[in-house]
């Protein structure tokens, strides 16, 4: 598992690293303005990605990662100066993320373990830069698996009669987290709950949305004779399974696959797609634009 000493070491090695994410109307001079600002602050740009929706007059997106000596003591001044000198001039929506501020992640799960265990394993190996604070389930089944990683596990039953109370309890227990992950959590979150965690919940879906919704998706796929199966990771919104898509993947199958073989292969796709989406969120690689995402 990721020990406190590992997190402290990560904080030390990333203390001077920050990421700037920008969305605005595309205009001449944006790259020069941002680069010049960082240059005059004494920063060294280590990565810069950009995308414009049109050759002229579209939407512009940028992700810049940079190093700056004594960043921790300069954070407030950096934010204020960028807001006044650059962001306001170009009408930017922007945020500055400091890499040493390790994001906290809570996980919701039901009985199926493949997506959950992939996240816990990658976290234990140090490939998910976060602190997993808590796993909450509506079933007892996965307690031992989670606690073997040294992570707290709580069961909160959700029924048709107690949903409001159950989600209020989950919301309270998850306070302080930067992200919630639905690792095959087989409950529909309430609109009120989702609204409190806007663009801070990632879900994994067992197909290319909106195909094969409901129960037994792999049986549905088998009966339709599909030749491709896939998975979709997306942000959760009040519209069920309609949130901005972060990542998708696919595997080719043939007529001789049975339902169990489809499910086994599909779960492999699910676990990897979810892990990539979560990692990209943790690394500040995703900018949400309406019901789409730009992923750098």
C-alpha cells in the first residue's frame, strides 16, 4: 500500500511543480501571454499541450506544467498576478493545480471486484498519485479484499426506502475527498448527491454508451452477435450514463465467444479504462467543455 512516507516523499519531489489549465475563446497571443508570464516569474515549462476547435474563432484549451523555485511560498501571489495580468484580459476559465497537494479519492463499489482491485493494486504500486481514503459498499462481500490493502471499508445499505438517508450518510463520510470513483457501484445516485459532486464522480460503464443498458449486458451482447465489446469511463451527471466521456476502449470478439468469455474480456477492458480515466483526472489532464472532454 502507499505509505504516509511515500506521500511525504512525493510532496517533497513535486513541491515546485504546478499545472495550469485554461479554457477561453481562441484569440491571437494566448500562448505568448501565458509563456511570457511564466518566463517573467522564473518558471521553467516542462510540458505544454493545446487544442483549438476551429482554425479561427473557436474555443481554445491549454494545459501547461511548469517548475518554479519556492513555489509554495509564492502560490497566492502567482494566482493573483496571473488572474489580473493574463486571465482577465483573455476571459479565461482557468485553474492552477499544485502537484504536491495529493488528491484524496473515495470509492463506491457493490459486489463485483475487478475494477476496485485494479485501482487498489495500482495505488499500492504507486502508479495512481492519490490517497485512497475510504471504500463504501452496499454489500459486505469485499471487506477483506479492501482491508488487506489497509484502507477503511464501510457498508451502507441502500434500499428503496432509505435512499435519501443512505446518500446523505455517504456524502458526509466522503467529505474532504477530491474525487469519487464508482467501481461498478450498482446503484443510481440521486440528483442531489450528484449535484454536490459536480464533475467529481467517475463511473465505468460496460459498453459504448448508450448500448446494452440495464441488466445482463454481456448476455445482450451475446444475443446480438456483437463483434466488438468495449467500456466507457465518464463523469457522472443527473442524466443517467450521459455525462462527459473521458476514455473508451474496445476488444474484438468472434462468434465462438460465450457469455462468460465476453464478460471476462469485458471486465479486463473495464478495469483498464477506469484506471486510465482516474489517473488522467489525478494528473489534471482533463478539461470539461459542456458535455465533452478535452484530454491532454
